[in-house]
C-alpha cells in the first residue's frame, strides 16, 4: 500500500470519527484566528481561549492592536507563556496588516510567514481555515501520530511538511492534517496511547494491543 492509498483510508476513517474539523481556538474573523494561532505557540488552545476574549474586547482589530502599549498586552496574555515576545509579535503583525490598506490577511505562504510570529504551521492554519487551500499543518500531535503510523521518520516540522505534501493527495491534505491532530488528542497520546480503542489500530505499525 502506498502512502497516498493509506492516507485516503486513514482520512476516511478519521473523518467519520471527527466530523467537526474546525479549529479548537475560538475566533470570529480571520484576524482573530491569526492572533490566536500566534499565541498558541508552546501552550494549549484552551489556555489561549481564556485570554483572547479580553484581548479582542480591548483590541478588536489591527488598528487598535497596532497602537496598543506592549505592557498592557503582556498583562492580558501573560498566562500563555513567552508573553513578551508574543505581545511584541502580535502588535507588529497588526501594524503590518494595517499597512496592507484593508486589514486583510495574505493568502500565500511567503507573505504570511513574513509577518512577525508567523511560522509555517500558523500560515498553513490560515491557508486552510480562511482561504480553503490545501495544507499540511505540522504540530506536536501531527508529528507524533504520523510517525507512529509510518508516514514519516523525520522529526523536523519543515521536513515532515515537505515530505507529506508530496505523499498525501492534495484533495485530502487539509482533512488529513486536522483529523490527525484531533486523533493525537483523543487516542494517540504521547505517553500512553489508547491503542485498544483506536480506530486506526489495524493500520498502525506502532499499535500496542493487549494479548487475547
């Protein structure tokens, strides 16, 4: 079985398992999603969701956030970690969006990753959820699950992304990314994966099942 064939089977199974494939971050517009994903680095989505209501209440758009005092932003997002760097980045990104004239987000990888605090993972989230473009979104869960399933041996996110962009058919890349991510949260845990109840156990070379 090729990786492409296996990916289609995996995606079909996981699409049934996870019919809701929206981001776990709360947002009401593209700007809010971008800022939330930047803040999600090295922390949980739940942690970001706790701080963004106040952040977006005080700074509802690029114009307001671009003019924010950094120490005020730091106070709001402190619990997300790396708060000084994140505050500086989201303020600079807001300013960059405002300079575009219409506050719109770029719709391509090159321009997105030129924004402060935006790496390829963040850019791919935006390309998929805002612009409905194919994307391989490599986060901690995706790295772990794809390695266990035998899709990659790489550990570096960019190498994983490049390999799977070639191996995974374009029409399922986004669903594959999102469902693999959700699967890592529900079954394929880092320390003790729930292989016994995993719907992919028969396809996974790393599955560890009890005897009997």
